[in-house]
């Protein structure tokens, strides 16, 4: 546990230093304008991990269709932005590898797409998460569920250096991570939820903070989008419909476009 804490304190220190360093040239002048060049889109779950299960559908199938459609909209309408997928078929990708893909490709934005579920089948609505520990206890069931895919991986104890996704104690170091990117992550998350309500007429449960592993370990602004509750019969039908997937994907795309315009105008 100590190794993990020390490692991640060093990571956040380097990130913070890099952000400050890149803001200025050695001469003291401002750095060139920031451009959003690369986006990594992560379709949650896949392969042996089906994700949440509805009465007739699986989370992994819905997330893949929506993720690919978001990428297609970006490629068609913002051709100067490179789109990278963590998966483009029904394959299992380690949780750690998803964030590694974004980090290796020096992505400027990471978006992970998921579907929610709850024992209370009347629960419904969208929500978008950014990295943080605010209201952690209230969100712990969702966090535990999304992070527990780690337990399906080979040698997960060695790969994650003792991190236990089911133990609240494993999350104590998370509040120091991603702070360098919190403002931008919140900006995108707010745009997504606003588009879901204003353009797609979905009920928004709001922008929330939670220590999802894929958000914690990415070195760029990152969000995790819950498209709706697959455990709710009405939302499951919407999530599986062609129109529903098109509306949700276009809302995420429009939010990315608006986010890009905002940060590049600074």
C-alpha cells in the first residue's frame, strides 16, 4: 500500500509541475495556445466482463455502440482531432490498460462510457463522474461495481500492487489525484449532462465525483459517463434503441465540440 501511495504522489507531483512548466516559455512569455488533438474513447467492459445486465441486454454491447458512434461523429466533423478507442470489438481490456492507452498516446481528453444499474429498478437518469472523493460514501456502491472488473484480471494483486476495489481503505490516497485537471473535467462533465437534458430530454442525476480507477490514473482531463440505468425497463429500451444510442452519442459529441471551442479560445 505504501508503494502505491508513494508512486502516485510522485505521479501527481510530476503532473502538477508539468502543467505549471508548460504554461510558460523559458523567456517568461505565454506558451502557444492549447489545441485538443487526441481523444481516447473507452467503451466500458467487454469480452468476459459483460458489465451490468438488463432483462435482455448487456452493458458492454451498449457502451461499444455508443462509443464508436461518438468517435465517428468526431472524425466526420472535427477531422483535426485524432480518435483512439480502448476497444472496437467485444474484447476484454484490463482496467489499467485503458488508462495506459490514453497516457501512452498523450491524449488531451479521456471519456469512459458506461451504463448504470441498481437493485431499485425504478432508479433512472444519466450522470457523469469526474475524479474526486466528494460524497464518496454515497457513491461507493457505483465505484466498487465499476472498479471490481480488476478482480477478473490475471495477476491483479501484482498489477495493482495490493489495491482492493472492494475496500474503502484502498481509496484514501485518491483525493490527491487528478486535481490538476479537475476544472476542465468538470467543464466537460457539465456540458454532457446539460446536453443530455436539453437536447435528449433525459433526466440528469448531475455531475458527481468518485475515485474510479480509470479516472484516477489518466494524466489528462477525464470523465466517466453513465448513459442510464439498464436495470430500469424503460431506460433499457431507450439504451438499446438505435435512436437512443444516436441521441446519446450526438449529445456527447456536441459537448466535446463545445469543450474544445472553450479551451482553445483561452
